[in-house]
């Protein structure tokens, strides 16, 4: 049994954004989910009421999105809100399902020479802070895939 959690019985892990679904049990993956239009197959991040491609308002299929994608665009952020450490890498990652995700890239020095458009990246989750009720707030980030 894993006893590494310091959280109390009442505290929970909460996703920082609604389209991040956390694994509920040990060994269960956390993942991003999307909605796929049953009429035309267009896929969107998170819940979606209507398809902007074909205007269908039928309920969409819930899909698990890939953990891996490609770095579509990035910028090195040097100034941010107080309390946010800089520099960091703000990016948009394209997932194979045709969905783009805004995220931060970690696991690499924030320097353009370490980053390349189209480079493979993978998602991971990390606790970013604990709220007033003791809940752990979980964020997702992407990092370069280690190809060794
Ligand atoms: Zn559609």
C-alpha cells in the first residue's frame, strides 16, 4: 500500500481546469478529455454543447485525449503576475485528436535553443498548491519526451 499521501481523509485532489480528469485510485492515470462530434468527428477540449464545424447540437462522445503531442508554438515569458516565477515557457501543444492545448512546458531550461516547433512532448500532472480546505490543486504541464 502506498502511504506517501500526506492529505487528510477529508481533503481531495481537484483539477485546476475542468478538462483535466484525475485518476481516482492508485495507478489510475490522469488525462485530458474532450468531446467528439458524432456527426462530423470534430474534437474539442473539455465539454462542448455544440459543434462549431457542423452546428450539430447532439450530445458528443466523451474522448480521452492523448498524453503526447507536438509543440505547436511557444514563447518564453519573462514577466508575469507577482508570485509567478519567471522565466517560463508558455506553449500551445497539438494533440493527435486535432485539439490544441495551452500549457506550460517544464523539464527544460526556458531558452529557445532547447525548444523546437514540432518536438514531441508529453503531459504530466503536478500538485501546484493546497487550497483553504486542504484540497490539493492538481495542474497539468507538458515536458519534452525523452528519446533515449
Ligand atoms: Zn460536427
